[in-house]
C-alpha cells in the first residue's frame, strides 16, 4: 500500500513489516499499529484513499478524542505523557522507552 517502504521502520513501534507511507510527510507506519491505534474501520477506509498521518492530518485525532469523550462520558479529559523517567537506574542502555509514563485525568 505504501510506496518506498522497503527499507524503513514504523514511526510508532519500529517494526518493518507491512508499512504504509503518509502521502505528505512520507512517515512510515505498520498496519498493525494503524489498526491498533486508529481502529480497524479507519484502516479499512484508508485503503481506498491517499492516507495522511495524524501529524499531517490532525482531525484524525479529533475524531478519536470525541469517541473517547463519548465513551467515558466527559468532555474534560487531560492527557500528559513523559518519555523518560527522572530516576537514575543502573541500566547501561538508556534507549529503551519502556519506562515511558502516560497520565490520564478524567474529571
């Protein structure tokens, strides 16, 4: 589905299987991540059109935010994330983002 995807990695997970390219920025995303993060219905619809990622086409995130608000019954949702911890560990490999934290507050 994507072009120039033979030697690249998914922007979200780093995988290299079944990549799709954003038509504007040429960012690569694997089909597994697209289905998981955007939904199977949206993924099925994007196969018929030229696809743009969430950075290039932010209204994708607005639609998902509205669905989240409906699901939890609140319009006041605050989401914050941090890719690194401030705590010092003895791990020699600091490139692993497995310590990333996401905080969601629903009022």
